C-alpha cells in the first residue's frame, strides 16, 4: 500500500464527521463564488482531484452536474460512494495517484468544464498543473492554505515534548508560479477560514495524536499522558476547544484561452 494512501485512509473517519456536519459558511462562500464567476453551472461536467469523502462532489451532484471523483485513498472513496449514492445524476469514483494517472485514460475522456482540487496535495508541481489543465476545457480551481495557527494544539504537543506539527501552509506561491510556467494566467484571492471543534479530553487526545506524524504508534503510556494534558487545557465546562485560524488562497485559471 502507498504510504500516502495509508495516511489518508487512517483519517477518513474524521473527514466523514466533517461531511456529516453539513455545509459551513466557508463551503457556501466557495460554491457561491464558483457559480457567480461562471466556472460552475448546473449540469456541467466536474472533476474533483483529491476528493476526500465527496463533500464538494455532493454539492456538485445536487446541481445536476456530471461528477468524477478521484482520490489516492480507498477508504476516502468508499465513504464518498456512500455519500454520493443518493444522487441519480451521473457520478463515478477513481482510486488513483494523480502523479501517475494517465490523462489519456477513459476516466478523463471528453474533458471537464471545471476541475478542482481543494486542500489537497494532489496538485503540487508543474507536471500535475499541466495534467489537470490538459483534461480541462473550462476552468481549473485549487485551494491551499497560506497561513495556519493552532494555539491550543501547539500547547498540547509542547506539553508532550512532541515536535511542532508540520506546517499546513506554504505551497500557494509555488502553485501560482507553476500555473504561469504552464502558460496560463493565474488569478487569486485570499479568504479567511476559521473553525472550532469541541472535544472531550479523551477525544482530543486520540484525534491529536492520530494526526501527528511523530505519534503514529501511540502506546498506552503516551495516550494516558495525552489525556491528562488535554484535560489540563480544557475550559471550565470540561471541553477541549480546538480552534484553528487560517487563510486560504483560491487559485484559478482558464484553460485553452491564455495559452
């Protein structure tokens, strides 16, 4: 099994919980932007690379779009298929690593009116930007973090003597350069995206250890210490308020027009 796919498989359940919570203000703003800009329209053909559990795929299907969902994680796609099963409009899933996916394969035949990749490392260099553009007859749209602050999580990891969590931000500027090098005119805007999850100390310890690369094999002793640390960071109501403050770059370009 690909190591990246194993990592995403492990977190599929958490992504499903986010899906089940429903559309939030950020999701709604993104969808409104795609519709108002004309990149997305009801009934069009959409490709979602690094689709996770199909959150945006379900939004597109609700508009009557023909949706293709790809991801490196089989566990993510299994949940995506469950989440998409209520739609009668055309949709399909493809388990693949976009780095090695063949753009000439049947899965990408006919091209897409809109190709997106949201908060995913799938589109990360010149080759993947060019590949995404090559299967798109309309617009490509990518989101990535430009800043990320997680004060309570940092306090949790520090108390356990774990190294700082790997930064989630920093790729946005490079992606703009790759789009320009591919021969397209990148357009961008930066959007705030903040959220908070309230967890019990036990839930917080399990979640935060699971997502930290240095604690993949958490033993009972580490889990016990983690629960104690999380309990000490809880509010008066006994809940661990896991607040994250970010900014997200929206990057898009039109295919076949600027070249």
